[in-house]
C-alpha cells in the first residue's frame, strides 16, 4: 500500500523522543525515508528498530548530532547532497526550554544556550539545507514554534524570546522563497505530552494533554507535495 510521502526524503531534528520521534515514525510509515537527527545514539537505534517493526517502506538514516555543533550541520548538508542531491522535507523540531526564572536572574550561560539551540542552530539548518529544499520539486519546511512567542508570561523569557525570533526568521525565509517551489510553515503543537512540558509543568497530569502522535496528520499534510500553504502559522489540532 502506498503512503502519502512515498519516495520523499525527510529530515527531522529532535527525532529520538517526543514530537520528533512521533513524526519520524509517522513519516516512515507514510513511505518517506527519514533522516533522524538527535544527540543520543541509543534512542536513535530504538527509533530505527520501531520503524522497521511497523513495516515502514521508507526506512531511516540515523544521524547522532548535537545541534550546538554548528559546523556539523553544514557537514550534514553536504552529506545529504552527495547521497540524494535534494531534501524534500525539513522538520526543525529540536529545542530546549532553558530555566523558568525572572529575566534578571537568568545566567548568561543558560540564555546563550537557549538562543544557540532554538535560534542560531535553526538558522544554520536553513543555511545548509536551503539549496537542497530548492532542488526538490516540492521542498517543504515545517518549523516548530510555541504559543510562548505570542502569549507572553513571566519567567518564560529565554524560551519566549527564542521562539519569537524563530518566527521572525522563518517568515523572512518564506519571503525569500517566493519564486521557488518550496513551501515553509510554522507549527505550534500546543499542549502536548513531552518531556519539555513535564519539566515546565511538573504538577500537571500528563494524561490530560494530547500525545505527540495526535499531531501526525497535520505534520503529514504540511509535508505533502500537494500542500499549498506557505508562511502560515498552524495551531494545535482541536
């Protein structure tokens, strides 16, 4: 049986757990070959085992990579070009929360790390993979954002600033892709059962929020070649 992403090459960051893992599994099930990027080798191997166990036709390439290693992102872009000559789908999902604390009490180290992972590394993904997305006949970019970028709350400073910067950067990129076949959108997953949310909301019952798998249909829709949305912000499914 053919899938909605048959033959597509899809890169997913933060693929070893949470939303990234769920999307990597779903994309593989839909026939995409998934380039799974995450820091932990063991977790990537477990993901690969599950992709094989579900009978996925697309398969996976595992890339143990810390996004704080910016030159490694460039090397990955070169490796993808040599093997496939293009990238059909980019899911920029990986992010860190930092510390929830008053801005005046944030340490420079924490602030810099949040900006590095959530903003600078995402820019390097764009820089490295832009030619590959343009080389696809229907390149699709999905950048995971957060309501924290727009619903400002005390103590969320570093994370909120990073996601606001991400949204401005992505919309700038959208404008620069105007005469290409590539389409790029933002996706706010909303309240989702992830380790990051558990750290941010330690008193919350995780069973009261949706699992990452509930986002699968939306991620697939935005990754399809027939998707016409561009420069849009998609909120969590009802």
